[in-house]
C-alpha cells in the first residue's frame, strides 16, 4: 500500500495521469490524494476513473480553495495549487503516517517501495538534494533567503512526508507567517518555504529518486534504467509541449501512449 499526494490545475491534469500510470506500472496498491481548487467535478470524476481503471488504485479528492488565496505566483505557475503540498500534514486524514508527494512532470521508472518504507530517522521529510544546488542562480536564491552556500537546498518535486512529526513541530500558521514575511524573497515558492522551515529537519536520499532532467541532456534508455527511478522534467518547455526540442521526451511518450 502506498499513499500518494498530487496537486494539479487543469494545465497539468493530463501529465499527472501519465505520471500516475508510470508509477502504477512498478508500484501496487495506490491511494492517490488530490488537493485541488480549480478542477471541475467532471475533471475529478475523469481522474478518479483513470486511477481506478488504468492504475488499479483509488482517488480521494480534497478541496482547498480557501487556502493560499494571496500568495506570490509567476507567469509559468499562475495558480495556487503549487502551494498545496504544504497542506499535507494539516488537511489529510489524521490517521495517515506518511505520504509521498509527486509533481506531475515526473516519470517513474521503477519500484519506490524502498524509498517509501524507509525510516525517517526522526526527520520531518525525506527528500533529494537539488541537482543544481551549486549553480549561481540557486546559490543567490539561498543567500536571499538567509541560507548559506553550504546549506543543502532540496527539490520539492518529490517529498516523502513524515506527517505526524511535521504536524507536531510546524504549524500551518507558521507557514502562513513565513509567506507573509518573505513574499518578496520567494522565487521557487513552496520549495523556498520548505527549504527554510526544514533546514535542519530533512533526510537526504539518493539522486535516483528525483533525477532532475533537462532537455539538452543526452541520456539513453539504458542509462535511465540503470541509474534513475524518478525522472523529473524540471525545465521548460515540458516534454508534452509541441515546442519541446529536447532529447528526453521518449520516456514520457512511452508512458503517455499506454495511459
């Protein structure tokens, strides 16, 4: 059994289905929690049917329209759904002990059982260091947030939440207050917030569980199968866009054509 969390608007609904299908190929017993605000009832019903028929799982949708109504956004991410992963400890059923959040721009290429069942070692989340933590842009953003260059900055596209420990130590009001006090400093939005609040409370995991792939990279299927379980299309354009001109869309479409 595996609890999965997603949060998408209409623009990412189709990619989310492809991601979930790729996940289900290697991982059984999925319960998918969707935190949403802008999807229609028909879209949710369609997703629920897809999860049931194509992924052999079930969908539980939770409306969150009253949260994050006044938050910084960007042209690329213009809806508050990208903040909804922050609600996981507070809005999901209290009996859940852990849940795995996955971005929609991801393809799963193997079993996540070992990652999902790992010990948290007392930490609030298990995550993967941002592959480009050393780049000037990320280093500058860390400095802007009050972090040091040596502080590890993680990517928030794959997060295994220790829900009880997170909830016990960080309140939802703490998150709201952080956004209010730092809204002009946020560039990666939820990712910046989590990196600051979890600076000393994260367990770092192998890069293979969130391998950030960029269009210009020349990775072949053999390399991906050998070294990557989660392939994350973090750059733009995304592989499902007609303007995509990279070399890594083959894995996305190999799943999309079956989903």
